[in-house]
């Protein structure tokens, strides 16, 4: 995984930037939060 | 480039997951589960009969389509192809958590306790599902190879860790930060600024380039890779210097992740003490989580404390970036490219930290659990199960020991407990916990007091659900993290950066251990 063999994202992430990955993490976290809030 | 690999691998993973579910649900595995439980209750029974079913269906269906379908270049191909790698990591996490780690524990327990520690080998070495998951990842990437069909999905691991960190905010409340925040700010402030200053000083003594010293100081002082990346443009670091820094952080962090829990167990540190130490002394967010989970694999108290310290450290990042910018500009007279410090901070500050704070704010409003919840639990003495009301025998035991209590507040709280046969108020609960910690009464009485405390503490269902999500997101992320630790990346830590990083890291780890042992009490 040390060198990037992908034409999208980086060697460590499918996202092009840390910021984009952060926002996606935020979206997933909010989706899980909504799910937990209405399911329990 | 078409990312989806026409391979039966994902379908096979789905079938394996469904086979795990079926054998567990039908009772075929009960003999083996009894063996793993070693006379106790097997902790993962509920997970075994649900999680592999849901994910097995998804993996089998997606796997059939990936194997037999036609795939064209595009967004759908790119993102859907990650499912195979994601399920690969998840399957490893399942196998390690449910079977391999318990099997190692059974073998370790059969060997007896180690010396005077009273603990088994697997506990002292922290050989639990978290550590074994990371090691499995390291073995796969270094001794075999990540299969082509999984490579794209393995890159999801950091996303899992970040999502887990954001959700961790749901477990905190203002009541908790009120207790931990002040201490974490003082400790982190001291150690972060001290580490950065020490790296810059050692860097000058050992004649490494300013850009190298600058980026290494951010990495060693703040939060590992994120800080390195954030500080790099400020000190105009070259990519090889960033790689050296990340290599140093990685090798140091991996070592800490394994050594910290061993030392913690040897010293008999409480969860709060270990969390404070790991959050201060370990560099990388993921490795802080790894060490905390390794120390307490079936609870989240250590992780929560460690993350509070870790998040506090990340929040110091803008200050460090400004410091480095000023320091670098002063030392590099020939600097030509103007660096906009404010823009660098805005561009590089990790947004997931803001997500954590957002979740914390939501949690503090009381939408997940009563707003006064502490460690995800809240006080309520109106819904106690009948069997948890104190019996005549227990009351007699407490009355026999009551004379040993000297402090008036403790005497009064104990009297109210005896009279009402349950803890009367949240203040009494805190007072009686103090009485237990003081070890004034006999062991039997303390056991009764602990039982009375547990009876009035309730875990909100939503908070419990969040805990489960967080556990799995971290398990997923950390197995994937292991798959990114190659021997080559560790070798990058060689030379001066490794020496400086080693000295500063060791000093920070030892000093923070001393401070934690001196200042942090069991409950803070």
C-alpha cells in the first residue's frame, strides 16, 4: 500500500483529499446517528 | 480504469459469513462456543446470530453481481468495488473477535497466571481482538499480498476510524468534560508544546533541515499523520521529509500501541489513568484508540478518556501551525514562497474533529440519554428491578460496618441507603462511591455498595447502540490500518528523524506516565 496504483484517491484513501474523507465520515456518522435515534 | 474485479471472492466471503451465522444460530457451534467461553458466558452470542446474516446477504448478493455482471468505468464502478475489500476486512475482524482472540485467551488461561501480577499472559501482552486484528493485517500485507479484488476497499479503513471518532462524541456529556477537560487541557498543552520545542531544539543541535525539524515536531507533538500533513506546507517540507516523519511516527506508534498496555497492566493502572496516559503519550489517533481498546477490549471507558485527551491534542494543532510558521519564517531568510497561515489552518484542520464536537453538543442536549449522563449511564432510582433492592441480610451487613464510617456526609448517605434500601439521590451515589474507594468498610459491604450503585445507574439504549457501532468501526479501521503498515514504511524511520523522534517520544511517554500516576486518580 506504500505506492499509489490508483487513478483516484491516494494510497491510503479512496478520496482525493483528507477534507473530502472527513466530510464523508461526517455524513456516515450522521446517517448512523439518525438510524440509532429512530430505531432505539 | 475499471475497479471492479470479476472475481468470486466477495461472493465466497458472503457465503462464509452466512455459514458462520447458520452454524451459530442452529446450535451447531454450541460445543465450540462453550469451549471458547471457558465456563463463563460467551460474550458475542448476540453478534454471532445477527451481524454475519446481514452482511453475508449483502456480500453474497454484491459478490454475485461483481463476479458475473458487466462493469464499466465510472463512479458506480469505483465506489461499489470497495465493498469487496471492506467485507474482507470485516470478515477478518469477525473471525479474530469471535474465535481467534477467545481461543488465544483459553490457551493463555490454561497456562496460569504470570508471576505476581495475577494476570494471564494474553492480558499482560494485550493479545485481544484489536491487537490480533492489526497483526493479522500486518501479516497479510507483508507476507502475502492484499488481493487485487480487495485493494480498493482496504482504503476505506481510515474512513471507518474517522466515522468512529465522530460517533464517539455521542458518548460524552458536559458532565464528563467538566471533570476531564481541565486536566486534559493542562496536560496536553504542556506535553504538546514541550514535544514540539524539544524536537526543534534537538533538530538544531543535530543539524537537520528546518523543514524536516518543523514537520517532525508537528508529527511528534500533536497528532501524528494529520499534524504532519497540516504542518508540511507551513515549513515547506519535501515529500521525503513527510515520508520520514510518517515512518517515524508509525514505528514509534506501533511500538507504543503494544508496549503501553503491557506497562499499564504491570502498574495496575485504572482505565482513567491509562486513557489519560495513552491519549497524551501516543502520537497517532488510530494508535491511541488501538492501545486503549487493547487495554480494555470489552469496555469503552479507557477509549473515551484517551479520546478526550487525543481530541484536546488535535485542537492544539492551529496553535502549533502558527508557531511553526513564525519559527520557520524567522529561520529561513531565503524563503520566497509566502505562506498564508490562516489559509493553511482552514484548509488542513481535520473536519472530523468538528464532527466529534457536533455529536458531543447533540449528546449534551440529552437527545440520546438524559443530559446528566455520565459515561453513557444515568442516575434513576425509580426503575430499580425488585431483585436489586437491598435484602435484610445486606442491610444487616451494612449496619454492622456502619460504625467504621467517620465522615458525616458518608454516614448520612449510608443511613439513607439502609433506610430506603436503595440509593436515595445522585449526590448520595457519588458519596457512596467515594466511601467504596476509601476502603473503609469490609469487602462484603463494599460489594453491596457497588451493587446498589449499579442498580441506580442505567445505560440508555441509544448509547449502547452507539457503543456497538463504534466498536465495530474501530475494529474495521484498525484491521485495515494493519494492512497499511509495510516493512518498507517502517524502514523510512531510519536515520536522524528516528533518533530525534525516539528521544522525544520516550521522554514524553515517561514524563506523562509520571504525571498521570501522580495527578490522575481512579475517578478524577
